[in-house]
């Protein structure tokens, strides 16, 4: 889980739409693990931190928002 979070953060730091999309895939995996570990609150706090830290990256926020119908913690497509 920590590896997926780190990979996602590195991709987000690239400030590139395709990197954001790849980062979200790692976030899905990390979220799935945290959900299985019953760490939903910790996961929500982490996502909120990511949103606050990267609030100026509008495209990233759009990509994360598009997950509305497809929860970020769900890795099934």
C-alpha cells in the first residue's frame, strides 16, 4: 500500500494528465488494500490531504472527481 501511494504521489508531481490517470490507478489499489484493512477513515483523510495539497492541479481534481460513480477504493472496472 505504501508503495502504491508513493508511486501515485511521484506521478502526481509530474504535472501531466497521463501521469494523473496512472496515479489514480495506484490510488485505487492502495484504497482497496485500506478498505480490506478497515481503514476507511484513514483513507478518506489521505485523499483529502491529496486534494488539499494539489488543489491547484485542476486536471487532477477532475480526474479524481470522475471517480464519483466508480469509487476510488474499488479496483473492479
